[in-house]
C-alpha cells in the first residue's frame, strides 16, 4: 500500500506521547494522594501515611501528573526539584537523587525536575501497588 492509495501505513504508528489513561491514574492514586483544586499541589490523603518514602515520592509525582492533566500545572511545573521534595518529605537531596533513578522517573529541567512521563504512568502505579502488597 502506498501513500497514493489514500492511506499511509505509517499513520498507524503515530501516537501522542503526552496522552495518559486518566481513569487508570485516578484509580491509582485514589485514597492515597489528591490534587488541591486551587493550587494543583499534591495533597496527601489517609492512604499516604501507609507508604514508605519511595512510594511517597512516586505518589507525589503521580499527583503532579494528574494536576497537569487537569490543566492546574503547566509543562514547566509538571516536575519537582530535589529541594522541593526535601521541603515536603523527611528526606535528603541525595535520597531524592536515588529515588530519581527509578526506571520510570525522569529528571528534566524543561518540566521542572523529577517527573513521570506519560509512558511511565502504568509502571509507576504498579510500583505503588506492588510495594503496598509486600508490606
């Protein structure tokens, strides 16, 4: 099949790299962490207290991704810096850098620091669920 036939077979591989499964994200953080409707900031809920610090780091990034999807955060505010996490969690910057080495976490100044790209959401949610099940 050629492009002259009216269909380009390569169009079948086009994706939106920023598209997320909103339902999966909502289900993944429900009861753990919410999003403040005024500021877009992550807001811990009762389930947050049951998480270890690495899970809390991931939960906060997932909440920021949800806030971004809700247009409460712009692209430059999608992520957070080591110092931002230090201010909100009882961890050091070196610990955050260690957490940042998780496969589905990226650190990019264009997005404000540590963030979970759209393709990593399912893995991040599974990470929280698997770790919860082990405890």
